[in-house]
C-alpha cells in the first residue's frame, strides 16, 4: 500500500477537524460534500474504512507520533 506523505495527512486532519468544528455535517450541501470528500480521502490514504480509524492511523504516521502508545485503541 502506498503511504501518504505526513504533510498531506496533517493537512487532511486539519481540514476534517475544521469542518467538524464548523458542524459541516449539518450545513450546506457543499459543506457536507467537502467533509465527506476529506473523510473519504483520509480513509483511502490510511487504508481504513471509517473516519475515526483513519484519524487514528493518520496521527500515528505524523512526525513525533508515539506508535508504541496504543491508549487510543483501548475500549
């Protein structure tokens, strides 16, 4: 699997978090579509199937991420 560059992943995370903070999912059709597009791109870029898994995977690929820390994965 090809891996996205950390800069690209960081940009996608920032876009998604901004859209979520602005409640794009309940906004205009354009805002909802943009949020869905960013979520889809994150999933494809990380090889995951849902946005929460994609965000965790993307953050673990960023510089300085502690990959040995699996505290986000506990239930």
